[in-house]
C-alpha cells in the first residue's frame, strides 16, 4: 500500500525505502526512509506528501518530511547490509529499487554483508521480538534521503 501511494507520484525516482517495524506489535513505527536519486525529485515528492493526510490508510495523521542522517544508496547499503535487521522477515527489511531502464521502480536484491549481526537472545535465523536501534526521525540531518513520518499499518503495508 505504501509503495503504491509513493509510486503514483515518484516511481523510479527513488532507490531505497525502509519502513521500520515494531516487531513486538507487528506494526510500523510511524515513519519511513526514502532515498531520492536526484535532489530535484525532492520538490515534487514534498509537494505531493508533506502536510497531507494518509487518506488511503484511513488515518488522520499528517505526513511530515525531513532530511535523514544517512545519505545515498551506497551509504544506506553499507549501514544495513550487516545489520541484525537483515535476519528478520524479508517484508521488514529495507528495499532497494532499480532506477534506470525498463526495470525502473522494480525491487532489486539487497546485498547482504559477510558479518551480519545477531540481536542478543536470537539465533541468526530467528526473528526479533524487540524494536531496537531503528532510529528516531527527530535526529535527522541534511541530505537527499527523506524520512517520511506518520505511516500506519503492518509490515505488509510497505508492499
């Protein structure tokens, strides 16, 4: 649902999406991270979403956009590829997207690191019951990646 809403305005203009999930409640935590491939794409994205209600999600919450601390596809891959998050359900992981050619906007494989961390008390193959280290939108800084606040739903809502 989230991807469909974003793709109506920006399909092929972003290469990364992460909707952090509270694994205990099986719902997202209320914000997402999107990396736009070109700074010029931020303006139409901002105009389409900032300050708007999520009517398709039956919500009164309003989207608030801000710049994120980690910027660029390669930096985001480096940040997440060894994260314990990569041991979680595939629907709860960050998603990369093709941005060129006929596959623009389609998901692409996320390169896994060689030293994926394991959360305390969990095996490598097991899931997590806690929401740790997912970041806070109030700590965001400048760059091209946008944090899109005020999402509702479950891990499936990203698709």
